């Protein structure tokens, strides 16, 4: 199964990354800021740990079903993959208002590599097609931001 997560420029092949005792999609190909396979495995494990404490109570795990809130799941059934990485990072760090009175709090105690690890984990839950679409959305978003900055 091919997998793409946009965080950097290094493409890595990992035959069986582990996160919290569960197998991540076999043989994912990730574009992440990790230089080696072991770095990727460590990042996914860190992502699983950070996700479990910061995200899972509301969004649920791989199969959804959060215990605290009714937040959308981040798996293939949710809509997280419709958003560019930059926007997802912003929401994770600074929060996001939701419909009605629902508010996602910001997790400003997380560092950028924590957020990248969380997103790398979440992306293992998407289909190949969703990862490809989301990668394209992220790329086009960054291009638009770049054009906007040049126009100023």
C-alpha cells in the first residue's frame, strides 16, 4: 500500500511501522522530515502517544468513537483529509471553532514535530486515494500562499 504524507522532502519506505502495539499499513511510502526508517517508526509511535492523550478522547482512535466529545473521526470515514496540512497544524496548535457551541481547544504545548507525528499517524488511517488527494490539496494551498505573499 503506498502512502504519502507531506511534511518535507525525504521519501521513505517502511515495511511495517508499529504504533502502540498495532500495525500501521504495511509498506507505506511517506514523505516526511525523517531521515531513516527507524526515525519514521519512532515518529509514528510518538504520534500515537501524543494522539492518545491530546486527540483520542474527542475524536476517537483508528475506528473513531471518542469518549468525551462527538468530534469527527480522523479516519477514512471523517473529513480531515479534505484539509491541507498547514490548516490542520494551525487547528491542532491554536484550536478551531465548530458548529453551535462546539470548540476544539488549541494544544499549544505541542511542538511542531509532535504535530507532524500526529498527522503522520492519522494519515495511516486514510485510503491511498485520500492521501493522494490530501497531498495535492496541501501542495496547492502552499502554492497559493506563496503567490499571495509575492503579490504583497
